[in-house]
């Protein structure tokens, strides 16, 4: 048995008939370079190469039997149906090559480097550039229209014009499929040329990874608000078993819809370890993802308050988004298995007999004749939705990796019995029913919520006496969006409960009773603070403690190491005070008076002073 790399052929005889089957087969090229040309060749080119090699070997065999080389080439050319010159040229081509490279060397010479007739001149090269610039556009213009525009340019410049088929042949010859798809269909379509990734759920436990998404049904339904529109359903699906665990219908895809459906999931089945959703605003709001890393939406700061998923220790994994050249994003439906469930459920729900006449079609080109002939009521839609989801989970014969012919319910029932599930107490799960908003406590202990504030309308205010001690801090206010005039629950940044704050409703401008009650509340706050301060403040003890303190000792001034006089001629000196003389003022004796007694008295006084 020959090797897969061996290509067998039957040599020709002198009469042109095939040689016997036991003839020695020829070896296909087996070195590093020859197989590339051999694999790229067509079957017809390979057959011609085999016939040429057979003719060369026939000529060599006749030459070894003492036949002249010219005669041997003539015989081989006659048997192969080619000219003698051709056989001589083939022999020269493989003369110094090993046997493994001879077949590849005898292939037809490639046309690369040989100019084609329709593209020989410079004008044709310019027209080819114009073709590429016009045909390779995102608008994907028709080739015939592009050729007509190029023909007008060539006619105005008196240039020869290649045919449309010549443009198409050169396009197929020189442009790759990826280049054409990128230019005419966009960046996302070019990335889709890469094969999709197949992921396995082996080793994943039930409720370990849950994915969710919302879908607008193609139905005309009278919504709870009284309007007629398309209802939106948000669903949570277990990745391991593919079972729909929880769902909630609403008028729009909002954070409240995601939050209430998550509450239903957790109360019915337990707390999942990871949530996989797309980057929709409804699921990535800070109420849900505050404090989570890599959420790919909003600006994360160190002062950001924890969201619902952070409090419940649920990992948040948003799916990637492909963006085109204009920056527009497109989600990856393959990232969430729930997208496939939507395709099955949409066919069941939207075309259900109880909703006949309400189906609008998937697009304006796919509308039935009964389009908008009926409007389904909300209760009927919920009934159909509940029945279809139950049938979707219970349907046997599923071909997923975990189901293997069973239903999603059967897989879930079997595997959840061997799984440890985290559960919340009813009081803990109640937090899922409340919306959250980060706020700052004002100096008087009030909180202002932005939620529910209309245009040019004031905020709702809430107050609790315990919040005064936390004035100026960032806290989380959790509230029922359907009852904004009710009390709210306040938590600090670490998730600790602070207080329940009722709403401060406005009162009438001339309501004297409310004014008196407000004034009594203000006085009560003052009086309570005064009594607390008086109980803590003891001035008598403070004064007695100060009286018992010893008197302060005078400080001892240290002596300097040396003293230097300041010498400065410009500094005016103050003259010392005049010294008082101890001598008595002289007094001339009166005529006829003796001086002796007065002089003795002066001397005696001076001696006493010394």
C-alpha cells in the first residue's frame, strides 16, 4: 500500500497506451517548498505534470538503451502527443532536481508577473484604482452601476475600458474574501468570518452561572398603564441545565424589571454565584452593579456605594460588544444561551391561538394580513407566557450537553438535589424589592431623592432624628418606587442599617395646626438637647478642679553664653540722666553774715550721705 504522499500514475507505452499496473509509481513532491505549489495546482495541472514527467522518464529510458538522445526525445514526444522541443525543455527543467521535486517543477508556470492584455496600460491601472475605491464601499454598490460610472470617466478621458467581466475576474483574483467582506459589509461581518467558539458546561453546577436578557414580543397588548404597546419580558436561565428559572413581564426594559425578576429567582431557587448579562442600562445600573469591577459602564470611583450584587456577593459578568467603524455596538447573542430560548419561546407565544390578531410580525416586511386586527389583554398574555415557559422547560428530547435527550426540568431536578445553594431569609430578600439611590445626608438630617422628581419640581424629602448624627455622609436610600411617599430605609456605605426615614410631605401655607406641630417638634429637639447637655455638664466640678491647681512657678531665664554690645553710629543714643549733686546750692552771705557755720553744715551733710 502506498503512502498518502505518493501519487501513482501509469507510464505510457510506445503506442500511447497505459503501461501495466505493476509499473513503478512516481513520487509526489515531499520537500519543504514543492508541496505548496503542488497543493495549489488544479487537478488538470497535476495531470499535465504527470504526463510530462512520464515523457521525460520515457526519453531517459530509451537513451539508456543506447538510443540517441534526439531520437529518444522524438519517440517520447510522439507518445505524449507533444513536440520534441517541449520534451527537451521539460528535461532541462528537472535535470538537477531530486525525484521528489520533479512533479512540482513540471507544473504550468504561474501567470504572476505576466501582464494581461486588458490591464497592460497606465490608464487601465487608474481605472482599476477607481473600481476599488467605488466598489469597496460600505454601501455595497452594484458592480454594474460602478462599471457605468467608470465607463463615463474613461469616455471623458478617451481611455480604453476593460469589460465588466474583466473587473470581476481581477477582483476575484487579487482581493481576498475577508477584504471584500470588511469593505462592503463592515468590521463586525469581517470578525464573523472567524469560526465561533464552542463552550462546554462540564464542571458547572446548577445555579453557579445564570444568564439573563430581555425581549420585546411582537404583539399588540394593552399594558397595565392602559396604553397599547409591545410587552417586554426579562428571563433568567441556568447555564448548566438551560432551564428558565424566573421571568417578569413589564412595559419597558427597566432596572425595576430586572430587580423584581432577580428577587423572584433568589426567593424561589437561591442566590446564584455569577450573573451573565449584556451591557444594557437596565442591568448595569448602579443600583445593581455599584462597587463591581469591570462592569464596562459608568465611571467607578473609590467613594462609590455598593450595589445590590455586591451586597449579595454575586459576580457580575457583562458580555462583550462588537463595534463597527462608526462606533456603533452590536451585542454577541452567542454569549448568552437565553437568546436561543427566546427564539423558541417567541414562536410559541407570539403566534398562540389565544393571541390571534395581535401578532405584528418581526419586521415591516414580515407582517401578516391580520396585523393589528386585535389587541390582547394583559392577563391573557401573562397566562400564555406562563404556559409556554412551563412547556419549554418540560419538553423532552433536548439535545444539549447536560440534557442528553431529557427535559430541562428533569436535568434541574436531578442535579440541584446534589448542589449546595445559598438562600436568604425573607427579611433579607425583601431588600431586592426596593430600589436604591446614593444620597448625602443634609445638616438637618434630611435626605432628598431624585427618583420621582418631575421637571422643575422639588425633590421628595425624608427625615429621621438618627440621621442628624450622620450629616454630610454618603449613604444609600432604599425605597419602593411605587410608594415614594412612604418611608425609606437608609444604609451606610458598608451596608449597615441606619434608620427608617418617613417622607416630609408639604403642608398648606396657612395651616396653623401644622405650623404649631412643627414648632413643637423644633422645641422638643431643643429641649431634649438641652437636657442631655445639662446632664453631662457640671460647671461646679470644673471650677473646683481649676481652683485646686497649684500656682504657676516663675520661669527661670537661662543666661546667654556671651554678651555683645551693639555698635552702630547711626543709632541715636539716649544720654544718661543727669546725676543730682549732693552739694547745697551756694548762697552768697548777706553783708555782715559769717560763712564758717554754713560751710561746716555742708561738710557734715556730705559725710552722712557717704
